[in-house]
């Protein structure tokens, strides 16, 4: 977080006085350093970074080898102070910004731009005098006196600026004292803008006071050329920004004046939230995205294969997932007919049509994986199976179209759905995806897909379009299509009326009907028939793989020595039920042995060990499920689940606190109290969680569970399934007979994740599920370690490494989300955060903000190094090691 005060210095006498400044109230000033600086601000053609609420700067100081890459948030001025998110990284000579060493910055650029080309937006030069302000030996702030030179075509502007930027040892009170002194003693004007914002206003010939801020203007500019409801709203806002009255806009756009005034009132209250896809909600809420793009591989503009991902074609995907090609082609044909017939309304071109074709072919791909979650699974498949020829922004659009096919997402639920499922697309691309979604929803009549949805004539009516359908059951199809046109009607305020064709279609009917559409010229028709301009060839950039995972420096409390029941040795001839009984009995004894220490709360490892024992019993229930009476075991499994839940809250907070303390140990002297406000909140939360835990441990429910489970374990013969059928046929139940199939099944559970974790996007939820699957195999190996030979020990260690990697990743994802909630609301519990007033002002907390940035960087590092950890497990060599362990089982007979 950058916290500073900025002033314009209009008088040369004041500039000279500040140039020779030797003291400032009680603060001492260091010797001056002079820099000649050139700043280049980059963005996409559509200003996607600005639309996301940020700007990207590359700074070159004379005499330095290399540059500095900075991403800052726009705006942030309030009460005389500028507060902005700021991320800075040094960029060595010869590297592009997409090769920036900072994973955080690289991922932000990819998220904001969706891989589109960056071009220079503004160039700014300045001469800077730098000094440091100290108080009692502490660095409080840095002050910068700048002569700034702006150029735009033939226009020039020179101005002077004075900045005071707070440093870690300074406080907001220091900044206020310095600001008051400067305003009292010099003729300065508070600057409301960053240098980028001031330069952009100069370039665009905009006044300083405007209706829209920078981000709002960028978003509206992206949407204004779209013909749907959001495009019209954006165009209206831009005209209001230019000073047009509602009456003038009503004449220009042919929109009722009361509608414009209502939009104005709503925008003044909600700002960009009137649009469902601004991308601002996620940043404000502090939520972590579900999917992360793996930017370490390189620039997708070079092609997915070249950066290390397997490319797919629609044909290979259809075949791989067993989709009915004929049905898919029928849906594509109908969708294209709808797209062409309504082109006067949507105004989209060839590229969007091609993307719609992909969506039509692949829309049902998720149904082969999970019935009932087809839309979600279709999205996930496409994000992990990049299609040849699609750019990153197109892949994201396609994934969003897939998920929005869920008919449960009505017009009323659209805002929530886009907020939840945003894949990082700019508002312009999200809006296009929404329009394409509307087409596919209408044409995707699954029940009649084999017969086809074939529009043949389009007639313009007042406030509606009549569309005739041909083909079998066209009357029935028309009724269904009309029901599915809700999203279209919302986007274009035009009803679609589908009817059965009165007579066979004549070639060219659709086009002649379109030519009669008001405002549709032959020039427009010809332009739509032709393709768009050739895409500019992407810049060839190779991302450098970022380091290795940071070594864990966690300090763990040494476990107290205690006598433990010795684990029983498993024999190949043992029945699975008898082994299950021994594992349950041992782990239950461990749970009880650590209960006393858990209650005391003096050693956090006691709680950890008690929780592990419960987890192992639940894992054993899965491994031995086929050999035990599930009905008799089920009540005790519910008790284990309740116990695990009761212990979880305290343990999670312990782990978070431990990692935060480890982080503090890496900071320079004087920063040991940076997280004190956070620790106060954590202590309060832990006390609540511990109180809840003790309430459960003292409850009659827990006491009854222990008693019942103990009695249950005394009679193992009562809950073991028979080893023969009713006809006395033998059933496999010995370790030697069934363990190999169990191991291979667990391995298959893990291997199945290859399809979902090896694409350009990775789902954090998928990785969490993979961790659970890996833990299942690891526990199985540990349960039968004594019969699997010496090779199983390193195998278990390798699984532990993968588990730790995934565990750290999950912890980092949860931590970043929770820290975001804390910084926004001052509370730790998300439910409490939602109840907190939006007007509540949380004090600045640079220490916690720095820790959030640290955990975000950790998360990105873990995500980008996951492929290396995964590669060790997914190889054929790993399977051969399992096979070797199985051979050891047979050799021990």
C-alpha cells in the first residue's frame, strides 16, 4: 500500500525554497539525490488495465541498468491523502514486462489483459530530487520534488510537484503533521491525481473535474460500441460525462428522458456496480479467484504447445468426451442462423461468430463428466484443455459462455453469477460472452437437438422480431425457444417470437428480411459478410520459470515424550476386518491420549495429534469399507466427523498464527510488531473457537460417542462382514488378496486428476481434492507398511512432499482470502464481515497489507511450481514403484 500526500507547486519561488529545504518541523532531512526519470505507461488497445482499476508503469532512471515495473490502483485520494495498492519489481535489462521476476505482477498483467498485446499509452519525463525524512533515527518518509514534462502530439505541459511518501516507520499522524506544515508555509495546492492520471487527462483534453473517474471512463468506453442494454447505458454515461443534458441525450440516443435520469440516479449511488461485469467486486470483497492462470509457462500468444500445454481441437474433445457430433453440428447450424438473422441488433463480427461455433459444438461436454453440473464442468474442461487457435481471452470467453448455459442463472441472478464466475475478462469481453450465451441458450434445445433448431425467416415487428422455424416438431421447438429467450430480451429489450414456418423457406429469405431492418445499410451487410482484420501477430515472449518453492522455515514445538501403544504388525494372511479393528483401536487410543493435552491448550501439537488420529480413522473407514458392516459403523463415523469439526477451528488458527510468526522472523529488526493488530483479532477468534471446542469435548454427545465407540471396538466380530456367500462361496478378504486392487484403485483416484490440473488454468478446489486423494493413498500405504517392503518408505515420503505442497497451497489460498476480509472489515469471520457496516473505517495497517502481499506471492509461487511436484507422482516410474511394493507383499508369503 502506497500512502502519500501530493502537492502542485505553482510558484517558482516555492519550488526553489523546497529545493533548498534543510529542515521540516521536527524532522531531519538527508542529502539530496537527483534522478532523471522516464516513465512509460502501458495498456492494451482497449485499456483493459485501466478498466480493471489499475495502471502499469515501466520506469527507467538515467544511469541504472534495468527498469522498475510498477502496478498501482487508480484513484485513492481522500482527506488530503493518497492511498493506493502498489506492486513493484526490478526488471533486468533485455526482459519484457511479461518476464518480470515478480509472480504477483506477472499474474496481474495476465489477469487484466487476458494475454492481449501491451502498447505504450503515455510517456512522461521528469527531473526528481529525492530526500529522506527522519525522526529520532527512524525513516518516516521520503520526499520528492519533481519537474514534470508532458507531451501529446504538438501540445506540451510543464508543471512542478512535491510528494511526501510514508515509509514503514512513519505513521498517518506523521504525514498529517508534514502536510499541515507545508500548506501553512508554502503556496501549494493539494494534487488530487497521480502523475499518470494527470497525464491522461492532459492527453485526452479532459477537465480535472469530471462525472466519471478514470476506471469508470475506461469501462464505459469499452462497452459504448456494444448495441445491447449495457452498451447503451455506457454510452449514456459517457455523454453525461461530456456535459450533455438528459434531454440532449434523449434526442441523440432515442431513449426516454426519465430512463436517463433514473440511470443517472442509480449510477451516482452504485457507480460501476450497475454493470454485472466490472471485475471490481472481487477486488473489494477480498475473495480469491477459483481459477489461476499459470503465467510461468510463457505468453499464450505464441501458441499453447510452444509454452508447454497440450493443444486440443473441437474434434478431439468431442471424441474424447463421447459427445454426439451430429447433435452438436445441428445446434451449431441453428445458432449460426440465429446469429446471422439478428446481426442488426448485436453488431458482432466474424471472430465472435467463430467463438460461438466452438461453444455450440462443445456446450454439452461437461455432461459426460457430471450430470447435473454440466455447465460448471464444461467450463472447467475448457480451462484445462486449451483449444488450438484460441487466444487466452477467447479461451476465457468460451469458458464463461459454457458456465452461463446453466438455465438456473436467470436475468435476476446474472450479477451474482458473473461476480462468482468471473475468469478475469475485461467488461467488453464479458459483455460479448453474455450476448453469445443468449444465442446458445436459445438454440441449445437438448431434447430436440437430434432433430434440429433451424430458423429460416426473420421479420421485424414493433418491439419484437418474429422468427420462423423449420424442421420436425418446429411448433414444439418454437415454444421452448421462446421460453429460453429471456436473456436476449433483457440484453436487447426486444422480444423474440418463434413460430412454425408457414411455407418452405426460399434461399435468401433471411437476408432479404434483414435488409428491411431499419438502419441496416448494404454497407453494413457487406462488412458483416467479410471478416475482421487480420489479428496482429503477438509479441514473442518466453516466460522464465520462477525459482523453486521457498524452503519452509516453520518452527514446531517439540512433542512431549510419551509411551505409546506399539503399532501391531500386519500379516499378508490377516483378514481386512481384523486389520481395520487394530487400526481403529490404535488410533482411538491415540485420540484419547492427546485429549488431555488438547484440553489444556499448552502445546498446540497435542491438538494436531488428536486431529490426525481422527483423520486416520476416517481414512481407514474408506479403505476397509467393503469388509465392514456400514450400518453399524455409520453412527461412529458421524461422531468422528463431529469431533474433527470441533477441533478444526482452533487448529486452523494455530497454523495461521504459526506461519505468521515465521514470516515475522524474516523481517528486519524493528518490524516484530507489524502484525500485532492481527494477532489481537486472532487471539480473540481462537478463544471463541477454543470455547466452542471445549463445549463439545465436555458435551454429553462427545461423551456418548467415546463410550459407544469403545464398546463397539470390544466386539469386532459383530461388525465384520461374512467371508463367504450364502452358498458358502469364498469371498476375498485377506490382505494378500485384496490389497493390490485397493492400492491400484487409490493410485487411479490420483492419476485421474491429470486431466484437470495440467492445463493453463488450475482450479484451487481441484488441487484441494487432489490433496485429499493423495492423503488417502498415503494412509493406505502406512496402514500396510509392514507387508509392502522397504521401498514403501520413500514412496510415503514422496507422497508427503506432494501433500505438503498442496497443503501449503490450500493454506495460502485460504489465508489470502481471510486477510482480505480482515483488511476490509477488521473482523476475521466472513459472516461477521458481511454484517459490518460499509461505512466502517478500518485504520491503515501496512504490516498486515505487507503480509497479505507475502502470502499472495507464496500462493502464486506454489501454483507455478506445482507442475514440478506433480510430475514426480504422475510418471510411469511412480506406478512401477507401487507395483514393486505389491511384489514385496507376495514375496512375504
